[in-house]
């Protein structure tokens, strides 16, 4: 499927075939492409919690207002981010570059994030959002559908997945074989309403 087609045909699907299972190769391909998503300073702060345990999925469904896609999708990915990724061995993020590049970037990373909790959180949400879109468009290109979700109790889900204190949850992405088409688009605003040239 072409990129344009994946973008125009991707919709949030709520009903999935609970019997359908992604192959290990399909799952690996989805996640391998998702980790090519951009992150500032290449800190790769996203963490993809792939929930496979059926009992745990049921508990998460209960914390997600009983939404069926939590248990019925082939793949449930909880998009999380490590808020402190920027300071955890940052040399890893530029290991394939020359020393001069590392000498510039490593202090810049520290400067940008240290002591700036809101910046760290904002970065986490940006990174997860881009990776989630990559996941959803990749799924569509592979013939699958998806549903981004934020309708759940974040604290309850954090406890269920044993979320570390220095991590946050951004959203869920449910992926699988749709059993019912999404509703037609509710109505897109015209470009004149949403595109601003230069200033408001």
C-alpha cells in the first residue's frame, strides 16, 4: 500500500477479530519500523509495552471502561516513555558518529533536559505520538487496522504494568483484523480553518 493510501484509509477501528493472531514476523516488522520514528537528540525515549498475557489484558480492559478492543485486538501496545532517557548512557544514542559530533551533542542533551521536568514530559508525549502514528500507518500498510486510545485510568494501568516511577504512559495502540468498518469521517475542517500563514 502506498503511503498516501495508508494515510487516507487509516481510521480508528473499535471491533477486532479476537481469534486473529499476528505472526512473530509481523509483530517484529511493526515494532522494527516504529523504532525508526524520530526523537529529539535521538534519545529513543519511547518504550513499547506489548501486552500478551490474557488475564492482564482483561484487567487493563476493566481499567479502560470495558472497551473491547483492549482484549480483542491482535496486538495491544501501551505507548510509554522513559522521562530520564536523556541522562541514561546518552553516548549510546550517538555511538556511530565521530568524537567531534559526540562532544557537541552530549552536553547539548544534558543542557536541554536537566532540571526541566515539563520539557522531559512534553518530549515524551511528542515521541510517543510520532511512534504511534508510525505503528498505525505500518499496520494499515500490512492490511491491519488500529485504534489509538486514551480512554483509560492511567494510574490503574500504570500499576498493572508496573510502570517505573521515571516513566509515563502516553496512549494505547490496538492493532488487529477489523470485523467492522469505522464510521465515515465525521467531517474534516477546511484547510482555511486550520492552516495559518506566518501569524494568527
